[in-house]
C-alpha cells in the first residue's frame, strides 16, 4: 500500500524513483527491493516522506465506524 503512495507522489512531483533512492543514500536496486517488499518501518517512511517534501500521518481507524483516532 505504501509503495503505491510513494510512486504516486514521485509521479506528482516528477521525481524518478532512482533520484529518490539517491536522496535516501540507497542504491536504486536496493530501493526497488524495498518498494517490492512494501513493508516499511515507521522510520523508513519518515525518511522517505522527508525526501519527498511531505509530512507523514499515521493513525488508527475504527474498523466498524471509520472513526480516526
């Protein structure tokens, strides 16, 4: 799920994924493996968001009501 969002933001900001990998001091192949895994730690998401010029928002949402906490 996060990979889709990361790629969408890259497209919106016209940043090639390879350039994002470079900003994160990761090899392109390593970063593509991270994207393929699509299982990021919170610290990784914060670093990616910062490199993309974004804030990150993590919240809990009640499954039955949709209320966000």
